[in-house]
């Protein structure tokens, strides 16, 4: 069937991108404010890079400091840092960003880089104010915290953030579901394996969701 062939060609292309894309393609430019534990004033604020692959979060600051957070346990947002210490993702910024509570500091990650001259690429996914269509396979910044979450538990969150479910198709042991980003009409593909979201990336415009 033309429908089936077209869809699986697209999803296989996205899956291939997820395997072969470089680290740069998985990384978005963001703004990071760092607060020492117990302090209410940031000791540093500037551009940073944020990446998430298979649920593992990487944050690279301008000063060279890097944080690698590996998910642990069954509760989404629970991590272990590169030194084996507990770390947690916390809500509070909504669509504007994410908060990570570490052993000695808290890092506020904002997608909007405007205070630093919008040095983040318009197609990097770091700012939802982007005016050009994201490339196929590019991570969806506002949903990046859901990578690694259980599919059934996260669907309501996706809808609350402005996405409409379109369809889902199995491929072997995986399921590819497509969602429409209502605000922009961009198409989003979510790869689910073993009941958890493995990747959430852009696939194209609304027409790609309807094929």
C-alpha cells in the first residue's frame, strides 16, 4: 500500500538519523543559570549545550564544566551524575526550560537564548520561537524531558503541552507514533520500545503526519 510504504520509509529514515547523526545534531544551544546549593543567586549564567540520548542528559557549560546524568529507577526525572551522586529533574519552568537539582548546585536550563543575542540556531530546537522548519530527526526541545518515560503515563503530558495524536504504526518490536505540534503544524515522531519513549524528533510539517 502506498500509505504504508510512505510511512515506513519516513520512519525508517528517522530511525537511521537517530543512529547515524553526530553528537552536534543531538545537541541544542540553551541558556544555563547555575545556583550553588542553598543559594538564591546564580553564580554563572550563559550559553550552554543540552543533549539527551536514550534518556541520558548531557549539559556542557561555557566554562568547560560538564554534567552527564544517567536515568536510574522507574521514576522519570531521577538520575545519577558522572560521580555516582543522585540528581533530579524538577518542574517549574513549564515550556521555557528544565531544572536539574544536583548534589552541589542547581542548573536552570532555558531554551530561549535571546539574552545572549539568539546565538542558538533557529533550527537547533533550543528556542520554540524558531521561524524555520526543524530538520527531520531533530530532537523536540519542549518534550526532551519525556525521553525515557513510560508511554502510557506521558501521553496526557504531551497533549497538555500542545500536541495532538495522529497515528501509530508498529515496526518489529518498536512503535512509531506521530503527533502534530498544534502551534507550528510541525509533525513529531516518537519511537517507543519496551513501553518507554526512546526518541522524540521532528519529522516534517502537518502533511507528513497525514500521509
